C-alpha cells in the first residue's frame, strides 16, 4: 500500500496551529514565572532551621517529585473545584498544576545551588562582620545563581514539554489544536508530524540558544 | 638465531595534517633487545604503538614471523592501503605485549584479576590455570603479597610491575615498553628497571622506548635514534651512545649531562 | 461550604484500581527493560566515529528529547499505523512510544558514562588482545555502572510517572481506571487523591533509594 501524503490539507489550517503554539508559550511562560516564585519560597522554607517550616516544604517537594503530572492536571481541574466550590478554567487548572509541580523542582534547584557553596564562604564573609542577609545577598547568591542556570533551564524545558498535557483539559495549546485540525482533515500523520516538528524546532533552537548562554556565563565565571 | 620476528617497511603515520612517522624500516631479530631513543615528539612512541596497532599505520607494512599482516584493500579515506580485521589484530596483540607509561590497569579489578583478565577472556584459560599462571608472574615481579589489593592502593612502581606481569601472563613473543618509567617518582624507577632487566636476561625479544639512557646502554643489543619521524642513526649501544657518528645524535646525547656509561 | 468526604467509594473501587496498577507496572517494566537495551545500542551509535552511524543516532536522541512524550504517544497511536498499514492496540502504541522515548534518554546516560572512562582503559584492554565488545563488557561497563545508577533510577522514576499518559490513549492503567471510576461514582476528589497516593507509594521508594545512592557515591569521591 502506498500512502498518499497530503501536507497542504494540514497547512490550510496552519492558523489554528499557530493559535495553539501561542497557547503553549503563554501557558509555559505564566507557569515558569509562578513556579519560580513557589520554588523560591519552598527553597527558603527547606533551608530554614525551623522544623515547622522545613517539614511541610519537604513533603510538598516529595509529593510532586513522586506523582505524575497528569494526576495533578486532573486533580486541579476535577477534584479541587469540588472542595473549594469554584470551578476553574482549563487554563487556570493547568497553570496551578504546572506552577506547583515545577515549583517543587525549582525549589530543589535553588536549594541545591545554595548548599553547594562551601562553608568557607560563609565563614569568610562572617569574619568580615557581614550579617546573614548580607552574606546571602553579596556572597552566596551571586555564586549559587551561576550554578543554578543549567538545571533551571533543564527544568523549564521539561515544563514546556509538559504543557502538552493541558490538551486533556481541552485547553487550546498546540496538541489540542492539532487534535481539532485532525478532526477536520482526518490527516493524523501529517497533523501530528507537523506539530512534533514545531515542538522540535522551538525546543531544539531554544536549548541550543541556552547552551550558548550557559557557555558564555561559564566562561565569564 | 638470526631469525627476524618483526619486519617494518616504509612505516608512515599521520594524525590529520601532522606527519609524525615518515618512512621507517626496522627489523627485529628473535631474542634481540632494542632501545628506541629520541627527543619528545620525534615519533618514537608512535612507531612502537604502530607495532601492535595501538595506532593504525597510515602507510607501510608490518610482518610478524615472515607473515605480512592485513590484506590489500581500500582504507576509510578510499586510498589504497592495508585493512586489518579486529580478530587479526586481537590475535596479534596476544603475541606482541605492551607496557604503557600510564600503566592502564583496570581499577575495578584486584591485582590478581588484572593479570588473569586476558587469560580468561582472550585465551579462554580455565580460572584455576589462569590464577596459577597469574600468581607465578606476580611472584616474578615481586608482588606476591599484593594479589588482592586494588591498583589504586599501590605505588606507581608497583602498578607498573603489575602491568608488566599482566603483559607477561599472555606469553607474548615480543614485549613493547612505552616509556615505562616516565611517569614514576624517581625513587620508584629502580624497581621497575630491575624487573625489565631480569626479563632481558631471559633472552626475550623486547623493544623499549625510553629516556633512561644509562639503562638503555646496559639493556640494549641495539639502539635506534629517532629524529623527525625517521631512523636517524642505529647501531650497537656502544656505537650510538658512546661514539655517535652523526651530529644530530651527538647534540641529543650532549643534553644528558650525567651519563651512566 | 463544607465538603463531606466519602472514602467508602474507594473500598468499592479498589479492586479496579489495583487491576489498573498491574497494567501500569506491566507498561513500566516492558518500556524500561527494552528502553535500556535499545538505549545502549543507540549510545554505541552516538560514540561511533562513523558519521553515517553517528548522525542518525544523534537525530533519534534529539527528536525524542525535544518533543513532548504525549505528542509521541499520540503520534504512535494515530499517525504511525497509517504508514504501518495496520492498527495498533492502545497498549502497543503506548509501550512503543514509552520504550523509544526511554531509550533516547538512556542512550545519553550510557554515552556520558562511557566517554567518562579514560582512553588508557581501552588501550590497556586492547594491548592484551581484548576485542571492543569484550572491553566494553569486562572493563568499561563495570566501571561506569555504579556511576550511572542514579541517572538510570531517575529515568525509571520519570518513566513510572509518564506511564500515566497512556490513559489518554485509553490504555486501562491506573490513571484511566481512576478517571473512569471518578465519573461513575462522581467522586473525583476522593478517587483522584487516592490515585495520586498510589503513585506516590509506588514511586517514592525508588526515589528515596536513588537519593541515598547519590549521596553515598558523592561521599566516596
């Protein structure tokens, strides 16, 4: 059997796929920003000396690291509304799922960066009479930030790929839009190959760009 | 006695644009001990490494026991040359052993396991036979008390003696030594040289690339001086090291102020 | 508003969830075992000096790493059968997608491990007449296995989470059963929470071991 390719059938609906791509980028961007905030707070809690702060933060991180993202999507979309009595838009539920999940991972990135700075740095700065905040801001964070760049970028790429799960909540990101185009054209091969390539081009280009940035940063340091 | 074990003809080696060995001919007789000397970068190690195909010759032929190695064909670049199968090279390497500057012992195996490894995986010797032969070789290099130690726990000199035992266990017809003492602390050089000397007394065929000219003088039947990737001067130890004919050889030797011969 | 929890539905639903869990485990074992072996083969291509072996191996790895897994699963279920000329069962498509995806990541782990071994090890083995295959088996892999173990465990954990995506192809694993049950009983909060917990119980031991292993290896170096 010879398969007749028909890419033009799909490209006629390319505008729908562009809408999807914009949806993907929007979801990823909002979730990364919120995820960083969540991650920063959780990381500070995990580094705290108070058990009351540390324990819930640890539980939060472990829960997200050991459960599938898809469960979080469904939980925020179908389960949480029942508890709070308000229903969420697919976008809201997806952002909640992605930003809390990535927050857990970002927290580990931040914490890892900070604890990787040798004790001698703390001692050296304290010996100069600097306070905890000053040491953190002037000595530790500048060094730690540089070490966080690579794992932070990796995590953000993971998050971007995970946005595809929002299609299961009928949020109009790239995969969901592709499903719509498929239901119009009945051309799954062409549709799904096209969006796979779109993801690939965006992610591959971005990851090479980031590698260049990392390289520059590493050389500067 | 005058039987030729290895015959090299017109050996060339290029690394990209770098022409390191530029046409070397050399014959090694059975039982002969050859010291190869020369400045760093002269190509002397590369010549040795081509003998057991650690490096693939770019041009030229190598005969072992009168048998030409490889088959005529087109090499990777499409140029006419010799091609060598992995099986042929592996078989060859069991007959031509090598000791490296950096020992290259396997860190995850004990001393005994290092020496047994080739016997078991390559020669398919039984475990018991391999163990007894390995123990025998390790006794010879004076390391009977280190059988169960890991290489990481040994001094450089001890590691190099293990490496020698590992090569010996394969019962090679020819032994190649690639600067075996160059990465050792000065106080550890002696113990390794003594082992090599003892092997020389046994009448083994050996080629040694070295900077230890004093040792080379006592060790070698023949000394080969390499410069710019060619054999610049060759002869008995006396001829080359004591009465070198060519200027370049003289200049090289003059740099070694304390000569032990 | 006060929500009244009703966990009795879980008692009714549990046998079905357990059956789903079995399918999850089946999917995981299959994809991990084959993914590891295939990944090793791909890594050999990745480290090969021959461009016509090397280039396809790089392409393979990059395509799977730079597109969302969900898109890959959907592609194998809806698009791939068209070129194949034969329908795939949801389970086969999911297993195929997960296996290939895992193999791409494993290939990079193997490659990283193999190239971390000094060239002298290859030479030492070569000099006693060992073939490349023997050297790999007896000298190289035993040295890097320990070093690669945390990375493989992490891969296993990722895979366990990603198996949940098979539910979107209607593979009757635990996530699928969970969604089905929550619409049958109309108790998504209880059921989805329990599904999340089941995943946690399944995955946590692995990530706990992996973290300990990593610490132990780090302490030894």
